């Protein structure tokens, strides 16, 4: 960004300002020079990680600028280094549209996937060989920056890809992001660039040490730390987290004269341009490859050194280098056809199994949780892992004191891969599964056909609390402002003892608790009252009946006039309902034959809850004609609930599992066993999210 001559000149100017500090500048040229000196040293420190002056010297220069601007406030400009730190709090985050949608990337996991991507790209572009640009896939929070006339005017979160939240004040706290960049030198008037906000491993550890010293809970991992920081109310707190940002893509630009910018004819050229303008782009990490074999080699090479980096990555991004070819290849509604992400293998580490904690869930299932020596793995410190059931412990031959190999599947869910018996010393102890409930001491019970031990005492304190947590949750009665923490707190204080108690909560008593002001109590009271009008299927799901998920709850709600009707239905009648199998029917029948449960439902009705099936009036649409759908994997354009509603609004039905009764399986990212099972059945039509949307549109 700075030539040797400019570097020497600005370094010399900085030394002059330090040797002759003054605040009475009346020459605006000197003021602008001081600003440029500070920008230069920010670039050296935050982008190159190669400072030329000490922190104290930088602070002295900064204080000079502050004093001058205080004396001459009319001279303050938006690109001044002092304007990074805002003095006021963010008053909410406005939703704004991206200039170009931020699409997701298709994923690949091996050389075969990359070869297939290359084959399709060559076929669609009618090219014998394609030049690719490969760069790290940063594991942080995606952002979009807009510069106009060289100044940063807006920063936006990814949001839903179409629009995000305006976080400009917070982004200004990240000193590796220039407030001003000379895009005009390249003839660019407006430009939108994409990147990733990250917290380096060193910054993450230092910040957690500060939190621990203050008696506060440490942050979970660098990715969450970066993502959560972007929406903090106080920009100064964002600055305290020492975030960083890599900028790696030009999504849109408008030139001053309307002519194309030569430097932006390739993706590699755009990375060079960003680097030259002072952005931290992956200029040093990128590699250009003629053909796909070089891509494969570099992806595998980079995977082997990922642990040596000071920032988290979860793969590599492969892009067609030529922007003309990118335009030719185009994109689907979900992802560009000219780019793909190569995801690294699951991360593994070894640690010691020190203890087991047995936890009781809302259905009475007792789950053993391994307590491990904390180990840092794929961006998160792992100290607890579910061991699922007694058979899991036996199959993996796990003992207290064992060294165990753990991994994060998809860099998300930690699991124990195996024990390492060859490293045992003879001091290891077999894990004894309890015969009594660890909470209420009732005898545990296990069905012959199941692997799970259960506490069948429905008055067990652990189950009572977990049932209430489930009842108020988003997908059940959706009582906002309640949540798990408040359920546990109110229960421990004796303010809440069961589900009906949610609607009899003493707000006078709550008002005496620390952290509950008038506004928060008003919000909680309004949310509880609003939940009384939730439709019947949400109430059924909220009851926590074993094996009854959201889809089955809708099936049940549509089958009756009111919830009490289930009391008179036998298992045979329940088996006649769509997608209700033997286990589900038995569980439903047992629940509604329990007099305590029926008494609870009558009490909820008296408290004003909706127990009747108030079906919506038909929209007249029956375009899907009762065809059945199931969704699996992560949808990127729609929320799962919205997609399911689209099916029902058009006369389709939802199933909770893959069977011969299923017509369509809609597959999102990271689809698992349901996809494999559907392929084996053969008669099920498998749709991508884009194909599902096209189907809905065609049937309108």
C-alpha cells in the first residue's frame, strides 16, 4: 500500500510530531498529515502485524489529533482515526438490502467432489481448462462493506443473504478495516466488498483471560465471539475485543466513467487491489492453479498446516479466476456455479475422561455426559460430551481415567471416537450406570427394545423443569422473554412448580428479583398472555409427549376437534393417522390415559389456553393435492418452519420420517441419513431447495 519513499516520509513525519507535540495547528495541511501518519501506523500494526512505533508513541500521536479536533470541531471528517470510537450507543440495527445477494457456497469434501465441480464448470463454459484461485475459508462472521467516493458508508451483516443489519458503527472499531481507501485511483466511485470478521486465537485467549480474572464466564469460541460482537449495543465494547477482518470478494462496483476496471477482471486481481489499498485480503494465502489438480494439492497442503495459523479456518474456497467466466457460469438461487467450498475433515484431539455426570431429560431419559480435561478443538474448548446411553459406553470400552480420541463432526458436534486402551496404566475404573434416578432416587426402567434407561416418576424434579423449559420454547408455545434461565430461577425460588404455574406466575414476586424492571416484566406478562392463543398443534408439541415432534403434533391437531378427544382414542385409531407408527401411538395413548395429564389440560383450559382445533379457513389452494413432504439438512433461503408452512398452505402434508408414504424429500446443506434412506427406497423424489421453490411457484 505504501511505497518505500512514502513509508520513510510518514515515519519521519511521525517522529517530528512526537518530538514537537503541539495542539495549536492552524494549518489544515499539517492536520491531514497527522491523520495520514496515524492511518499508516494502523496499517502497519493491524494489517501487516509489523509496527514501526511503540503503542505509547501511537497513543501520543492519537491524543494530539483528539486535542486538535476538539479545538477545531469543523475540521473533523468521517475518515479521521478518532471517528472509529463512537460515544453513543447503537439504537437498534436497521435492516438494509445488499447491493448484490450474498449467496451460500456449495460444499465439497474430497477430490472427487472437486473433480466433479471442475467438470461441470468446463462443460458450462465450453473450456478445456479453467484457471482457479484458491484461498482459506475463514470461520467467522460474514460482512458486506460499501464504499462511496473512497469513504466507508455502510457495513452490513449477511442476514438472510438478501438483506442484513446495518452495523457500521461497530465495524468502524475494527482497525484493519480502512475508513477511507483510494478506490478513486482505480476509477471506482462505488464498490461493495465482502469479507469475514474474525477474532484471532491469540486475541480470543487474551480476552478470555480478562473475563476469567473478572469472575465472568469465558466466551465459547472465536467464531461466536466475532459474530456476537457485531451486534453489541456499545461500539466501544466491540473495540475492546480486538477483532480483525479479511476482505476477499468484490461483489459489485460502479466506475466513475462507466468503463470496466482492468484490475477487477480476475478474482486474483481484486485481492491484489484490496491489498494494495490497505485491506487485509488473503493475498499472501491465495494460490492460482491452471486446472483442478493444483487446486486439490493446495487444499490438502493447507489442511495440514491449519493448526499453525493464528485464526480459525474450516476449509478452502475455490473460485473460477476469470470474472468473464464467472458471469458465463452464473448461479443458482442458492449458490454460484463458479465457486465451491472444500471442507476439511473433522478435527480430532486426545484428552482424559475424568468423570461422568448422569443427566435426566424431560421424558425421563438418563444420559451419561463425559467430563473431560478441557481440550481446544476446531475453535472451541471441549470439556463435556454426551455418551448417549449405557450401550455406547460398553461398545467404546470407556473407563474413567482413559485417554480418549475425540472429534467434532462437521466441526460442530463433539463426540468420542474411541478409547485408547493401549495407553492404560491399570488405574482406570469401569463406569457404573446408576440403578436409581440421580435426581429423585426412583428406580430406573429400560424397555427391552431400547438402549435408554429412564426415570418413570413424572414428578421427578429434573423432568418437571425440563418439561417447562420445552413448553415455553420457541417451537412450542413460544413464550418470549421466558427461556431456560428464567424457568430454572423461578423454579428454584418456588415461584414456579409446573406448566399451569406459568400462567399463574406472581409478577409482584418477580418484580422483587434483581434484573426484573417494569419493562421486562411487562414484556414477560404480554408474552405469556399471547401464548394462550397459540394453535392446538403448538400446545400438543409443548406437552412434550414422547416421540411427538412438530410435524406429528400438526397431524394430531388436524385429526380432532379438541385435545380431550385423544382420551377416547385407542391405539388402533391413532395408528390410522398419517405418519403415526406403533411406538408413537402407544406413547400418545399412555399420555392421555394419565389422569394427572388430563387434569393439567383442564387447568390450562380454565387459564385461557386454546384447546380446540381452530383450523384456518381454506385458502382454496390444493395444488399439492395431499402429497407428502419432509425436509432434511440446512435450508439457506427459507426457514424450515416457513418452508413447511408453504407445503401446508398449498394442500400438502408433512411427514416426520422417511418411509414409502413419502413423496418428496427436500434436501438442504449437510443432509444426513434421511437422504441415504430415501435413495434406498427409490420411489421418493429428492428435491433441492431451489427445485422445491420452483415446484411451489409452478403450482400457484
